[in-house]
C-alpha cells in the first residue's frame, strides 16, 4: 500500500529542501537501529523514513513523485514505466538493508559527529565495508567574561586538558553563546579528525550598561537644575567617556541616542532620570513656590 511520503517525514507538501532534510535528520537519529537495539520496529521505521528521504530529498525524484510518475517505493507509475523512471536499482534500501546501501552518503545527512555515537564508527549493517574513521570527542568548557570584553571583543587564554588555547571573543558575544574551536578537542581513536572545543560564554552583568542586540542602554541621573536649564554632562560608553548635551526642560524617561557608540555599528541609548536633592534646599523650595501650577496629568 502506497504511503504519503510527506506524512512519513511529518512535513507538508510545500516544505523546503532544508525542512525536508531537517525532518529526516531528526527522525533518523531517533530511529537508527544502533540506538534502538531492543526495538525491532525501529529498523523498519528507519527504513521507511530513509526511503522517503531518498525520494523527497532528491529534486528530480521529488518532482516525479509529486507528478505521480513514481510511487512511494520509487517505482514508475502510468506513463513513467519503462521510460527511464526510478527503479529498484536506484533505491539503496530496496530489498532490505544490505551492502548495496554503501553508496548512500549518510554523513551528508547526519554530519561527521553522529558516527561517534555508534560503536563501530559507522552504520553497522549498512556500509558493508571497514570501520569508518571516528571524529575525536568534543570538549565542553565554560568561560566567564566581563561585560565589556563581550561587547567590544577580546582575546582570552584558557588551559584545557593541559594545553593553553587563545580564544578570540567576537564583539557582541551574548550570554550563553557557544564558541566552537574546530580540531582542538580530543584526538580520533582511529585516524579520523580531532574533536572540537565548545566554549560556552557566561557574561557578567555590568553595574550600569545593558545590551539589547547591538544597542547599549544606560540610565543617567540628572539634577532638577540640569533638567530645567539644560546642561553638558559626561557619560560613559563602552569605548570611553563622551560629553552629552541635555536639552532644557528635559523629563525623566526622555531618551538620547549616541550614534555608533554601541556594539559594532549599534548605538547607545541614554535614558534620563531626574533626581531630587538629597538635602532640604530652602532656596529651591522658595523658587518652586513661585512657579505657576501646571496640569500635566490627563487622568
């Protein structure tokens, strides 16, 4: 009975090539027989999704399938029969799992690192050949850096497995981001490529800067006098201090933008905050008494 290959992979008929590949990789990892040795149904499920991908993952075969020129087994239907249509010989899974599947490039679907999950260094029962070289084990490492190093970019030296490694921190690195250093992990046990070093970055909070994308935000306190009369004040940025003009009659919450003073091409956004005097000031109180009342609330 013909199956709907799109349903087998759990995707819609208008799925993109990338969506088809992603769906197959996810299902293949889940049902691979080497990971389901106690589940005999997994091998059949793996065969089913592999056959589906063999057709939908190939643009020409997918086109023929969509046009009903071949069925879900890849066999010609109707006018497609006998005229160069897809045949069982072109299907590496026709007739069960055998050495004929050796030409099917699993690494293009799973990536090199998945082979390290299987004990034989390759797909047992599929390759019909020797042991596939296994990639060395990846090494995970957590690095704590300060906010400015993450925002501006920096270079740090870390010691991993007795070896000093220089790590370049790209400008704009965010908290929780992982940097991959290819080939600096554990060596392969059988002549394959070395593993990678995966460094997870933990960015410390800054006392007054925060980042939103490439923009830097800072709240800057100003006095009542500066707010009313306007003033030139000095504020910090991630690249040093700069002078900023506060316009007269500025309000709390008003924002000023410093172009290009954020991360990379981002900006720095200044939020003004009016702060009252900490001590009683009779002169200010007397002055404010003479100011006419103004209704600023609409509720």
